[in-house]
């Protein structure tokens, strides 16, 4: 196997993103055959050389790309100090050290990408790529046309206006006993904390239930809550092309 740049090897092994791996090298935490490496661009053979981070051997992993339908009340992290159920707990049979790309609220459900491809994960989360996430939001009350336009144009959250979004009223459910409810589709290109919920609250229609139905080009209506699957080769190619420089 030909030699590769160290940061690429570390990223492919699921140690960290390529950028974070570069910092590990600069911090003197990476060694090759017992020699500490401090120079970016240094190369090694992941199959032949003894590569270590903080003294622990780095072993190449098979790259995995998983699509999970996260249920509500599950934490989007590898470990939780409060010992709540995490998305990794749902991945029975997965030996590789995959981690979630981005976040999905504890109270929200829907599609989540997990991978050990650190380089792809970093690209997907970088603001310049603006990968679109599509949500289905069940909200209290029925938003008016001006309120839908406010959601689409941008909402001030903590002094910063959200980027323009795609918003569609899917279903209005009037009620003779109260304000009724509605189903919205909201597509955003940011990943701010609880963004869709806070946007809807700002226009007076708090979210009753929130489900992510697409991550970029990735969709799967057949995947039930708690289930996961590997991406197809075509899906991997498509998601990589979506963040290609």
C-alpha cells in the first residue's frame, strides 16, 4: 500500500477529522515507528508502520457510512454523562468507531448520518457547504402567510438572523375547541442549537413534534425508528459530491 499523509490516515482510522488530526501532529501527540512527528505533510504506510496517538496504536478501520432513524429520547453522542441512551447504543453489530455527523435534539427524531470518515464529516459540518436538512414539524396553531414568510426570510435568534429557509405548509388542522395545529416542512442549511424549534417559537407556533426526514440527498421512508443501515455505494458517492470543493 502506498504511503499517505498522516492526517489522512488518522482521519480514515476515525481518530479525528483531518483538520483536528493536523493539530494532533503539531501538538507532538503522533509518532511513527517510535519517532514523534511534528511536520505536517509527513507520510506513512498504515499497513506497515507503527502509528500511534498519545501512545495508542492507530489501526486502519474499514470506512463505514450509516444512516440511522433516531428515535426521540436518544442522545446524539457517543457517550453521555447522565447515562441516557445514545445513538451508538442502537448500532448493534457495528465494530467501527463511527460518530454522528452533526446533532439531532434529544426530543427530536429522524435521519442521522454516522461515519468514521473524519474528512467527510468535517466537510459536511463546515458552514460553507451548507448541506440542507429537511424537517417535518408538527406545530401548535396554524401559521399565517406572513408568519410562514418570516420563517423563510430569517428569524433573529440570540442577535443573529437565521439563513433563508424553505418553508411549506403541508397540512392545516383547524379545531372548533381551540387554535388547531399544522404540519410544516422546513429546510435549513445551518445547525444551530434547537434551531427549528426556536424559529417556530419566535412566530408563536411552538413545535409539538419534530422529525428530520432528509440529510442532503439522503432519505429513507422505510427505515423505522431505531433502525439503521449502511449507505449504498451510490449514496456515498452522492453525499461526497455534495461537499466536493
